[in-house]
């Protein structure tokens, strides 16, 4: 018998159900992410991957089930076996610990790269302009854009904008990064630079959940891949196992289509 307690996962989802107007999009998803782990979520369009990410970041509310982040229930407080909705301020505190990068870069168009990055640390964390700027410059350097600090989004390529979006999320010093198809809106020649930044982040030990159709990236960078279809997790495991030797027909037919 092992005496070492298993590490608590950073994210734990239990029987997660999400319904949009009578359409049950997530049908009881169980899902865990350990600290430092990179998990790629794969699956056909409409299988519920984005919805799962948005639930983790509380951009959607649960229809059923529970999600814990660092042992704290997301969105709810449990007292005497009853669930109470968290206060907005408490939800904002939870959300500040999680960074998210979207398919579309969502930068403020009237702000420079640097101004985009310092916005949340200044507004949400009350960081001084001097400290926020120093950190933003470091982050821009980390994503290879030290020389683009004063450029506006319209003056940057899609790949550069997405790298600024990653730097902006990192500026909140998140404990978890969520990526929702971060390269799918990019011209093919710009995909590599964004995946490169994500690869570096993973190598630095960031905990990441990545929704992607980039199978090579998933195979190389993920510690675990989770294949979803029809609102359930069909199979999951090491990339070599799931991508190389899938056990389910649905996984096999998906992989045939995307490769
Ligand atoms: P995936 O990321 O795997 O493509 P999504 O989570 O985006 O899947 O979507 C799963 C299903 O939920 C789709 O059928 C989609 O149309 C539906 N859906 C997602 N968001 C909403 C919403 N806000 N309102 C209604 N239906 C939605």
C-alpha cells in the first residue's frame, strides 16, 4: 500500500453537464489535469471541447456536475452539503488565476501591444504602471516581440497578435493556461511561431489545456490527450497510445479524417 498521497489535481471535473436551450452539449464529463501537465483536447467540431474550456474559465455556468480548481469549487461554495453561488468578486478572483487564449486574438484595437498586456495587471491587480510595464516588456521578449511593444494590433500579423494575446494572458501570472484552437484562424505560415511559444511555455512547466487540431503538436507536447465526441470523453491517455493505437472506432475515424 502506498503511503504517499496522490497529488491533488489542479483541475478536477466531475460529471459535468452543459445544456444550451434543451441541447445537451456535455453529457457527464470527468476530467482531471495535474499541475505541470499539458493536456490536449481533441475531437470533431461540436463535440463540446470549447464549452468545457469555457466552463473551466467560468465564461459559462454548469448545468450539472462540479469543477474544482486547486481544491476550490468553481462558481459555487459548498456548505453543509448545499451549493451556494459564489459572489462575483470571488468568481473574479478565481478567474484571475486562469489565463485563456482564444481562436480570435481579441486584443483591444486602440491599444498598443504593451498597453494590451498591462491592462489587466493594472486594472485587476492594481499593479503600478512601472512594474506592469517592466513585466510586459519581459513577456514581449519571451514571445519574441520585444521590438513590437508600441505597435497597434492592426500593424501586427495574426501570429504576432496571437503571441501578444498569450503574453497578455501570462501577465496575470496564471496557474493554468487554456488555449482554444489558438492557431486555427491563422494563415498556415504563421502557425509555427505560435505553437513555438506554446511549446516553450510547456517546457517551462506551465499547466495547459489546449483545444487543437494540430496533431503533430499534440503528439509532441502533450503529456496526455483527451479525445471527446458527442459531449463525452471517449478515450484518453499518452499521445503515443491514443494517437498511435486508438482503442475506439470513433477515435480511429476522427484521426483518419484529420491526418
Ligand atoms: P467544439 O469546441 O468541440 O467544436 P463546442 O463546445 O464549441 O464544440 O460546441 C458544442 C455544441 O454546443 C455545438 O453543437 C454548439 O453549436 C453548441 N453551443 C456552443 N455554445 C453555444 C451557445 N452559447 N448557445 C447554443 N449552443 C451552443
